[in-house]
C-alpha cells in the first residue's frame, strides 16, 4: 500500500478538534510531515482548562457561535450551537464528559453496513485511548477500561454536596446507582467521568498533538480557514485557504465580506487531506469543493465535481430541556470552587420496550437560565435529555464561499417519538425535585417550568420555548454503502474522489447513546490507523 511504502507523505489535517488532533499526533509519531490547520486561535485562554467556567467561552472568540434556523416543529425556536474555534476544538469548550456510548450503538453501525465498527471492534480502541482512574463494575471484563492511554479519564473526585442529593433523588424515583456507565451496563445514575488531570481539562490536542508540535514535528497554522479542497484529475491534492481576514468568515463576525474580493487564498499542497472540521464544517468544505448534492450545489453557484447527495444530510443532535429549582434551605457551593458545574448524569429508558437508554438527563449545580428566564442564583438544574433521536435534518449552503452563511436545520421534534421520550425525561426531572433528598434537605422549589405547567399542552409550550442542544451534532458525512453514504467505512475515504478522508463526528450513521466526545476520539484513532495502514 502507498501508506506503507511512502512514509514521508505530507498529510494536511483540517481541524484541531477531538479527532483531528489524534490524527495529527499519530501521523507525526509515524514519521510523516504533518500540517495542522485550525480556523481558531491558540488554546491560551485560561478559562479553557477550568470546567466550572465553560459557559464563559460561549459567544466568545473560541466559539463559532452558530445558530439553527427557526425550528418548524418547536414553535420557531432558534437554538444556539456553540462549537469550538480553537486548538482543541469543541473539546476545549465542552463539559469534558467521557461516554463511550452503548455497545448496541456500534452493533447498529455494523448492521447498517459499516464493517469494522461493531462493539467488538471498537471496545479495544476505547481501551487504548483511556488512562482511566475510577471504579469498575463486576462485569468489567465485558467492557475493559484502559489505564495507560493518552487521554486521562477521572471517575473519582469529591462531589459537591448537591450532587449527592441528586443521586439520592434519582434513586428515590427508581433509578439505581451505577459505578461505571462506561462498563458493560449503561443504565443508572452515575458520577460523570471527566477528561481532566489535576483538576484541569485535558483535550486530545494537549494529549496527542501538542507533544509533537513542541518537537517541531507538526506545523500548526491558526486562523487558517479552509475555503475548499484542491482537486485535480479526481484526486484531492491540497487545500485552498480563505484569502480575506477570518473576521469575514461565517460564525466569526456579523460583518459582511469585502465586496468584489475573491475569497480564494493560499494553496497548501498535500499527499493526503484528513478533513476533521466537525459535523457542521466538514460537509460545508466538501460542498464548497463541488462534492455534494449536485442540484443544490448548482443552486448556490458551485460546479459539481462529485454528485454525493448525502453530504449535509442526516444531521441530528441530542436535546435538553431544563428543570430549574431554587435551593431555599442550603447554600449551593460556589461553582468556580468545584471541578465542574456538572458532576452527575443518568441513563434511563423512557419506555419498557427500549433495548437501551434513550434519555440521559444531566445535572448542574447552577441555574441554566435561558435568555428569557430570570431567577435566583442559589439554584440548580436537572436537564432532561434525549439521546436517541429519530428526527433528521440537514445543512445547506447559501453561496459558494466561507463568507456565505450556511443553514443548519436539525428538524427537531419532526418525529413525535422524540417529544414523547423527552417528555418522560422532563417529568422524571420534575419528580426528582419533589423527592425528600432535594425537597426536604435542600428546600428545593421548582422555578422552571413552574406550577402553571400541568398538562401536555403546557408541557409542549414550555419544551418548545426551552429546548436546547446537548452540543452533540453528528451524521452529515455518514459512512456506509447506500446512495446517501459519503465515506467508505473501511477507509473513511470520500466516495468518488481520492486523497481525502473525513475523520470526525460527521461520519456517524446514527448518534451514540451519550456524549459524543469519546466516540469522536474513537473515530480519530480508527481513522489514524486507516491512514497509516495499521
């Protein structure tokens, strides 16, 4: 194979997020020349390492600050989608929660034609990624935990007292405690496992790429927005950067681009390109390169090169709806004094016929007020959570340039099963607030949704107004073998063109049950092995 006979290849990695950082680090370790392109900045903001302050990064310089289109099935709700625009990507902005997903998720991928992605295939990769320090369960042999991988995963740290009460409240409504949700059994309430070291966030950029950057083996370009792939004779031979200032690019500034100026800038040639820009940006780069639905590309002024109708399709996300309660009897510990603002979550099946959890409520020691909400500061949030959505949406372009805003439409609640599963989770969260561990010991008093929400109609109205993202968009360049598949599951190479692989959350055929950072790291490691011919 070319990968084995020409070790001196130049590999350009687009995006220094969870997957891209792993690809870059692994390629550099194998002796390749690596150029890592990141649209954002260096990860020098001290807030990045402090999980308890992650909300300060939203709407800031490290956030792409994307928004959905008004959601037809949620009363026109527009949802903010924070996405990392910094070395480390969204792993620099998220809650650093490590969730492998349910084994059945990966068996579903394999059953859908993604050979090599069954649980038996991916479990050893997760084990290789992790340096896990935490409890294990009696059935740990079915899902062994890694202890010497590059990514620190901590499952034992002192819980803030309100989270002890939340665990007790979960048990009071029938949810058992689970010491290790990343073991063979996912169901139950658990202490979250975090990618931290000495109480501070560790991204895959820090763990995989930065050691090689410091050795001079990876050339990093920050502020490098990729306009399109350079394609010659059916092969990607490099990338073309945006020519103007990065402030012109969608999501960075509300200012319009300079009229009449081309956005085509420097070309960086490559033997191979690993497109790791994430589920929102990888499909946009492909489409701007002429790879995507031919009819749509022509509509926005792009000449099709490869007609791939699945590019930008299959967009889906996990959803949250908050239940917020004031603590009237005790003072909640100041969030900045804690390791993280969220320390517990639970996995639960909304109906008895589910073969795995379809909800994942997540708990915060602060009130997660939306812009239209107000209330006291001494409050906590039980976010009801949907993690197996049926609704699917799409990403489309409005023009040929990175300065033209894209349209992000997850089409939430289009499938009524999503609303009903989230409603069950929402009612469970409200019931937890009323249990003795919270109502009596903490004097919990529900603020939102409030006592006026008493029936399905008022629940629906509140859910439409308050629903928000779990920050887990996936699926827009999905792997598979059918006509809507974008990449080959065995290589992650884009169908119909050589020299480019997509290696990020966009390749997921369906979203895993849980936070998507660990599955994205899995994709990065498997993609690196494919690229290196391992």
